[in-house]
């Protein structure tokens, strides 16, 4: 402390000498800057989403629809649906109809892959994953066999 003279003390103001205090007016002004509470709308649970998708698939005449329960098997989703469309156009129409229904029900961040070719369209809506195949593509990949156990956790709809 080379610049301070010997015996010099630094004096801090006492609490009563301070120019400010945390009075009610100061504290009440702090609430002016807090962000408003967000209100979240409830999104459907996995069971409701599953029923919505199955209904849409039935409306679009999807064929050989199988639901696979992934709870306890994987953390990627609760359910996987594998279904078939008769041709590329049918596969695309099924996928677009399902995506439209999910959007109308308030499910956000639906991710869709494969709409350009419509051989295999994947719809990922977090809790439920939907695979819409053309018949020969479904037969080639055979996802049902990979995800179902011998105990038979897949249900045909």
C-alpha cells in the first residue's frame, strides 16, 4: 500500500449513513422487471396421441397397421406404429393427413422424413413414432421383427 500514508484508515459509511435502502418502493419496482408467468397448454399424452394417429390411419385406409409398445424397451418413444400404403401417393397422403391431425390437436415439433420419395415416411412426434411404408419396402426392412419380442408386444389394429 505504497501510496497510502501510514495510519490512514479507509472509512466505510455506516448503514444509517447510506443514501439508499431496500425499502418497499425499491422492492416493488423490482417486480416491474420480472417476466410474466407463461401459461402452457396441455398437450395430449402418449395414449391420446396414439389414438389420434390410429384414427387418422384408419380414415386414410392404411393397411396392416401394427402398434409396438416401446415402454421399457427404449427411451426414444412410448409407441411405434408401422403401417402400409398401397403406392407412393397413398403413403404421402397418409403421412400428410397424420401430420395435419397432430398439428390440429396442438402437438408441436412434429418431424417428418421421406416425403419426397414416399417409399418410407417417418413421422416423429416425440411420444409416438410412425413408419408409413410401401409394401415391398416394409417387407425389406421388417421393422416389426426387430422391435417385437417373442412374447408378442405388438398389436395389430
